[in-house]
């Protein structure tokens, strides 16, 4: 019995008669060596990480889903002429959220606010990028004020805080008038 135990506990040394990957398996082997277990665990963890990364990237980039990021906001897909022709219409769409606010249709107001502000954001960004460098800081400040108030309005509508909604809406109107007068 002790010779069998000694044989089991002796590390495997490949020779010419064994294939490189062959490992002696004994039915009386107490446990898999810790090194092999760690390698298997590491391989499983790597596969999980690859699967998670792949699914995350697919979610982030797939524009058909509502939960994806829209990376086009930093690199406009439109020309200056397109942005200038569309900005007034998108501004009107943003201001038309007022009807939904008056009706206190919070979810619909949020949905319309997000949609119209995304288009307007792209228009304003494109126009600001085309302006001379000296005019940009003031326009960026107004841009920031406008879209910070859009975000605040979205949060206020979510919490159904009527007073805050109207404060944010009035700030949006003021900022939008300032931006449009300078463009």
C-alpha cells in the first residue's frame, strides 16, 4: 500500500513513452494538483471576462437599443448648413414640452425632452465648432447652461416637482434665446 501511495504522490515526469499532455490518472488519486486547479480557474475567469466584455461592448455600441451610448455627439455627422437649417425646428420641439408639463404628463415630457434636446445638442455643438475661436467660450458657457437646465428639468419631472420644473423650463427658454441670438 505504501508503494502505491508513494507512486501517487510522486510528481509526473514525462519521458519518451508519454505524450506531452498526458497526465497519469489514478482512480485512487486524492485530489487534482493545486496548480492544475488554478490554471482551470484562471481559464474560466478569462472566458467569463471575455464574454462580459463582448456583451458590454455590444450593448454600448448597438444603436438599435435604447440603452446604448450615442458616440456621435462628439463627432457631428452633420454639416454646418444642416445644423443651421434644423436648429430652429429642434428648438421649437424642445419648447413644445411645455404642453406636456402643463398637463403634468411627466413620462411623456421626459421622453420628448430627451429626444428633442439630443437633436438640438448636436446642432448647437456643430455650429459652435464652426465659429471662430474667440466666440466659442461664451457659446460653450451658454450651451452648458442650456443643457444643464435640460438635465435638471428631466430630474424635476421624474420627481414630479412642479415648482422646479417651471424654474428649469424658464431657464431653458432664457438660455435658448441667448444662444439663438448669438448664432
